[in-house]
C-alpha cells in the first residue's frame, strides 16, 4: 500500500504504507487512511514529528564505516514530511492523506 500526503502549498509526498503509519502514529494520529489534520492542528503534529526525529538523532550511535548504508532511517524518511507540514503550518493549510 502507498500513502500520499497532500496540502495545497507543497508537492505531494508518497510513502510506503508502513512508514506512513509510523509517521502518523508519531504525530498522534489514529493511522486511519484516508485522513486529515486541520490547519489549526498542523503545528502540533509537526512538533511531535520533529521531536521524534530529534530524539532519534540524539540517541543514534556514531555509525562506523562498515555500517549498512543502504538502510533508510526514520530520520531520512521523515524529512520530506517535515517539509510538507512546515509549509502547511506557515500557510495555515490542512494536510490530507489517502
């Protein structure tokens, strides 16, 4: 399953279903697809998402040169979504996903 995050002021973000559900849970959402966050709730969801990313960044051990570089971390997966939510928060727009 693929999930598309949309807002009026940013390009759509497409994520695999499992990753999207993880991001939704981090933001305090039920994980229901389709769904939406109203404009007034976007800053709270953004704060939850950025807080989780910062916590992971702080707890992540220094990687060695032999580490598997093909693995994509939650940090990297979340960056496009943070950009979308930041744009939506600035413009006071809703965010939807389907």
